C-alpha cells in the first residue's frame, strides 16, 4: 500500500488595492500593489513552488495580482477564476479546497482577507518555528503568502489538518 501523498496549499492575499469610488469587486491595485505582486511571484519562484492549479478570486485586484505574480514563475500553472473566493467564509474556502482534483499536488488560492488569514490559521494544526506567531502578529498583510502542507486527500482538508511551513509578508 502506498503512503498518502503530501500536498501543499499556498495562500496569496491580493496586493494593495486602491480605495476608489468603483464597486469593491472592481477595485484595481494601487501603485504599491503593482510593485508588491511581482515580489510575491519571485518569492514563490525562489521557493521552488510551482502550483499545479491556481484558484483566483474574480475581483479585479486578485486577477491583477495573479497576472503580475505569475510572470515571475518558470511556468504558468492552470488557473481557474473562481467566483466563490470573493467574500468567501472559512467554510466556503474549505469547501472549494475539498473539490480539488486528486491529481493536484500543490494548490494556490489568490484571495482576500479575512479569508486567507483565517484559512491559514484554521488549517494550521502545527507550524514550523515561530511561523504561526509571525503570521498572526502581522495580520497577513496584502501580497503575503502562507504555505501549508498536509498528508491525504483534498476531501480530508479540515481545521487543524496542516502544518504552516512558511509565511512571507511582502516587506520582510
């Protein structure tokens, strides 16, 4: 019998967005966001993480963040724009993860707070070193990345199943 596969969930919060008179869903990135998004992509590329599947919220700021970040990766992963990630509750985020095809080893979600921070915190049953404390102290700033690992099926993802192995804020 083969061992259960180890998988990664990578959570990327969109980069800094402008506060403007447009509908929240259509808010574009601010100048700082357009600078930070490629930094997030370089951080992913430098870590060796190339996701098999990316689920990106349909909001303008998440789509723009991913467009700028993905150019830094050695190859473009399959990307699906997922309406349910916009304003998703913790339960909705876990439900989306549970639907991930079993042939996916590394999944990246591009989303929003409080969802990305809440999901990382909820899934982290353990953490390497002070990673969890650093993430919780920082409040998961825009363009931050959290990386969690777990063993088993995507359908088994639930509270406490993962280990938070990395947290990278954009300026730290």
